[in-house]
C-alpha cells in the first residue's frame, strides 16, 4: 500500500482556516485561527465567503484571494458544505486538509455518502485528509488545529512521544492533560476522528520515521481494516520504538457508543488483545496505565526478563502495599538470602542496623539517612538477579534531605538498570522530585503508578 506523505500535515508553512466568523469570536474556526496567528510558526489566513475583518485583519472570501499558496486548510463549516470546500482546496493546490466538522459517517448512511464524496475529491487531487469529525493536529511549534481556547487547556512540554487518538476529547482530557501533569513530552499529536483517509497504519508509519519520536501511543475504538494493518505493521516498529495502545469499546455498551461516536466497528476484545500482544504492542488496561507506560518508556525501554525487583523504603506499610500491587502485576519481589541480608545490613548506619529489615521490601525505617538509601541502592543494583528497583521516599523523615534524589540519581548512572521513585505529591518536595528526574529516575506520586511503570517493562520483556 502506498504510504501517504504526512509531512504535509505536520509541517505546513501556510494554513487557511475556512469558516472564520466575523461575529462569533468563540467559533471553533476563530479559536484555531487566533491561536495559530499568535502562538505558532505557520502563516495563517482567515477564509469566509462573506469576507470582512477579524481584529482588523482581512478575512478572505476564497482561497483564490489568499495572497500566498496554502499548504494546509482547516475546515470548520457545516458538513453539507465540506465537499464544495474540498473541491476548492483541490483546485487551489492545497496539500492537506483537517476537517473539524462532524455530521459524516458517524451519523448514518446520509453522512457516509457525504464522507465518501469528500474522500473521492481529496484522493483525486492527492490531498491528505485528517478527519472528518476530529480535533486535528498538534505539531508544535508549527501548527495546532485543536479548537480549544488556550486559557482553558494545558499542553505537555516538547518531548519524544507521539500520540494518535480516534477521540479528540480523550486525547486532550485524558492524555495531553495527564502528560502535562507528570512531565511527559510530546513530539506530535493527532485526533483521527472518522479517519476517512488517514488511519492508524498511516500514522504508525509516519511516527516510526520521525527522528524526534521514540515512543508511540494510540487510542482506538473498535477494529477495521486500518487497525488490522496497523497491528501487522507494528511488528516492524516495536523492536526499535515501543507502542502503547489503549482500546475503547470493550463492553457491549462501549461498542455501541463507539459506533455512534466515530462510526467505529465493534471488535471481540479477546481477539484484539491477542493480536496486539503478538505484534509486540503494550496494551494499557486503564487510563492510568497509558500515562504510566508512556512515562516509563520515556526514561527506559530495556525489558525485564526475570521481573525481579528490589523495593527500598523508609516505611514498612508502603513496602507491603507495593508488594501486593507488584504480585498482581506479575512482578517478582524475591526474598533475599540470609547472606544478602547480612551484607546489606552491614552497609547501614549502626544506629539503624538493629531496627531495619533487610528483607525484600527493604525497610530502612524513618531513621534512615540519604547515605543509607544510597548504599542500599548501590548494593542491590549490583546484584545480577535484581533487574530493577523501586525507591519509596518519604522526605518528611528527619534524616532525609532534599538532595536524596540527586544522590540516588548518581547511583543509577553507574548501573544500567531501571529505577522508579515514589515521592509524595507536595510542592515542598519539588527539589527532591527534580533531583530524581534530572538524573534519569522517573518519579510517581502513587505506589500503584510505580508498579504500572515496572509492568510496562515486564510486558516489553514478554518472558516473565
């Protein structure tokens, strides 16, 4: 199958927003036009057959009036008008279209007929179509077609994770917002909507070819030919770039909702789950796992083969909770031998040797210092059978300082093994968090999230 040139979608020099209103400043087209005019690198033009002005800037009556050749058109007009607009774009040599408008295949046979006409026009003119019924493309610093007011949304920092979602709202609310909160960086994001032309397989191949992208994340609803080809193509990609998938429409009610949402075809989830696994794709079972998997893969991609993890904590209770969650996630917390316990205890400050537990989890107690954590982690990461570690830090204990993250980060740099740190979610511990993450250790604020992150590497490993 011929690969579509999606560079036209992610790097347009000129963008026309068709449907801009001179009376309603909150129209989706106006929001898209203004955010790109003020905040992005593309040169943007407003288009409406009525003409006029917006903030003393011209609104052109047609693409023919725009003073420069338009690379991308963002269309936000009534569905029945879209095929006519598409023909105008084709005649003007536009290379890509993002159709925000709904009212197509998701609405039934009449809408499907409109959508087919739209695809036919775009295909004949080699116009790459995103949508319809979508939010479109977020490709900083070039272009952003999401029709959401900037003051009401948050955007992740720049990074190396690319995201594609069949649902625009899920992409913004559950993925981009969560990524912002936990510090995952995005390279590009796409809301596919009805994916009338560009589907999961097309985006997979494009993301895989991008030098600025190392992790891929997809939200899909149901299964169709594009999803099947996506799963097959993923076999070529997963050895070099991990892929995280979250699938909606698992229940009977969910399948029905997906069909009315984006015209998605229902799928037997057990079959889908098996196919994803065979292609080396990490299937996230919850929204939380989507974020946890992507964050872990932004730091580490080395798989766990034995799934043996050491837990170090200053709280016995935290260690117990982590052990329970690890067991449910298929992660081993191996019991240490008597010799290993004695060697570990000998490294600790004499004041805590008699009260600390050197079993696994290792409970250093609330009297442990940064040095006790540092020596314990150094020792455990040096053990051949320990593949990873979870450090549960409670910075309010008296002997722990704000430099504990930096000190443990230096330990991790000496060992090629993944480590996750738990730090309570309080602003006063920001220095601790930064000490970890600036030195290559991902931080979570819930023990369950830490286990989800380790689970990601277990799934990548496929052997435990």
